[in-house]
């Protein structure tokens, strides 16, 4: 597990595929509220609930030749509510569901630093913590991604801000309970709807 900690403390980068030779698009996904239910600092497998459409949406994105990466703030670790072992347990639940459907992720990146973090985790405005773009920029670098052709799906304004700061071409907000003003290109109700919007946008751009 330790080899995924970039700095040995609060930055996680699990890169699951070889860096592609050809540059291409990456779909960045927030975790809680997009892939799994946001139940408040999810740090154990038993609390992991994937949304019904999540697995098929990831598969659809990969079918469109997107490299798919999770980018998630993990202040629960920084606040001492659970550790990286809990984070891994949740990720294993997500991976198992994707694997059963014959799909998966290319990368998982996480940042545990937070202004109210305990001890070494107490770092304000860390470059990797959204709304900063560090996780996305690292994902683009490690997956040979083209920012202008890449997209992000998140459920908070900070996700959209990070996408903009990284220069991504498309940013979509999943707002299951409403339509907050986030500056997103679209506000949808599910990850499946977000992937459909991204696909339609790409098709329209290709026709120009």
C-alpha cells in the first residue's frame, strides 16, 4: 500500500495502466456523490454503496476510449476519522463492482491534506486538494492525457473549479438534489447522464 503514497503521508497515486504512447482524453471522476453515495467520510467497505448507473457509466466512457481516473479529496484521513487502509477497503469495493462488469479504472488519485487536518495532514490549500488542479494535472501527466479533450464529473463547485484550473475541455456537475450555480458546462442527475453529455459534446465538436 505504501508505494502508492507519493510523499509517504497524504498524496495517493495508484496508476493501473502503462502510460499510453499516444496522447488521449481522460475522464476524471470525483468519488463520493458521483461513483458512490456520499454518506459522510466513507472509510469502511460496509458503507460503500455504488450508484446503480456508476459501473455502466465507467464502461461507456472506456468504450469511448477515455482513460478513467478517480480524483478525490480525502479530508476524512486528514481529520483522523479513518486511515489509508480504510480508503483502500472502499476502493476495493468499487474495483470489485467494476471488475464484475469487465471494466475498471486507469488511475486513482487522492489528497488527504486539509486546513483542519491533524499533525502532518494539516496543510491549507495544498496544490493537490480540489479546487486546486494538482491531482488532475498529475493524472494528465501519468496517463498522457490531453487537457482540452478531457473531462471531469464532480458534485461540488470545487470539482468544477479544479477542472477549469487544469484546462479541461468539459466539466459536468452531478446535482442529485438540485442545480447549484457552479459554472459547469452541464448539470445532470447521474454519472450516466454526465457521460452521455460528454459523448454528445465530443460528437458535436468532431463535426465542426
